[in-house]
């Protein structure tokens, strides 16, 4: 079978729910770990499909992510959302909208005047449609995930996968092999825990957002010695990133 996180807890809660909601007896739970896996591995849509070789199921994955976004945005009260859940909802919105904007736009427009549309409206700043960045929180999470995915691959010493990600902006397999050799000459390992993924080690400069449609980002590597002397730095192409749902860079480097 497949991983079913929290299955026992969810089933117990659903059984209790059915006592007061008789029509729920017509349904059953089917826990999935797809979004959990994507979040934990900092995967974007294309990367997730490539990792599991599920190109034939691309439409199924998109529908699943769309349904998950709508369910979270519609059913979880705003006051019950912590920062991590807000980030996940915004990230889902950006991912789904970049692939098929109609899946988000039609639903949000249809919900005008409802609690669901109010929740969706909170995901983007007022006037976002005219702004360079349509959904700031969601795009920030997308970029942070992309940068941390590279940290995870550094920890696994995967220059082939890193090169496949970054060859278009000058960091192919050979460049990554050299960078990893130099890094591991100085440090024993890369940390990938919650501290390594914290906001403190991710720096975003949006000073050229309006003038050049770009963000300067820097992901500091949490090394074994705590020196924090290595980082992945890039200039994000905001227009292409938002339209594709994958982070695209104007320039890029890995260095100490």
C-alpha cells in the first residue's frame, strides 16, 4: 500500500464526526502523504513528477493539489491557521495557479461574498493583480523550498541532480562537483533540520522587484561547524518563475 500518515487519529476523529453528521456515513477517509512529502522534500510540481517518474499521472496530481488547496482555504478558519499552514496554503495556490490559473481563478471568483473567498483574498495583498508579485507569501515559500531542496541534495552529495536543476544558469554537474569538493574539504556535513530550514538562514532582497522584476536571494548553508560561511546565491526571474511555477534565475552561484 502507500503511506497513510495519522490514519488512526484521523479515522477516530471522523468516526466521532459521523455521530453528529449522518450524511458523512456515505464517505470514507483515504489519507495521503503527497503534500506532506512535497513539503518535507521541498519539491515543486515538476520536480515531484520527475522524482517518482509519474508523468502519466500529472493531471491526477494537479487535481489532487487543487482539491487540497480549496479544502484548506475553504474549511480551515483563519484564526486556526499557524504560519506553517498559511505558507502551505499560499504555496499550493501559487503552484496550482502557475499550471492552470483557471482552477484557482474560477473558484475564487465563484466564491465572492463567502467565507471561502474571504480566506482566498487574504492570500494575496490588495492590488496584487497589478503588482509584479501576485502572491508574495506563496512565491516566497516557492523560492525558499527551491533553495532548500538544493541544500538537501548537497547533504546527499548529488552533483548530478544539482547539475540538472542548475545547468541553465551556469551550474552544471562539473560546477557542482567542484563546489561540493570544496565544501566538504572544509566541513564534514550539511545540516537539513528545522534550524537549517529556518527563516534566519534565508535572506531575500526585493529592492529590485519593481525596477528589474527580480529578487536577490541567499540561502546560507548550516554546516557541521556552524561557520555559515557557504551560501547559495541567486537572482530570481520573477516573471518566468510565476508563470512556470518553478524558480528560474538570472544568475546563480555557490561559494564561501
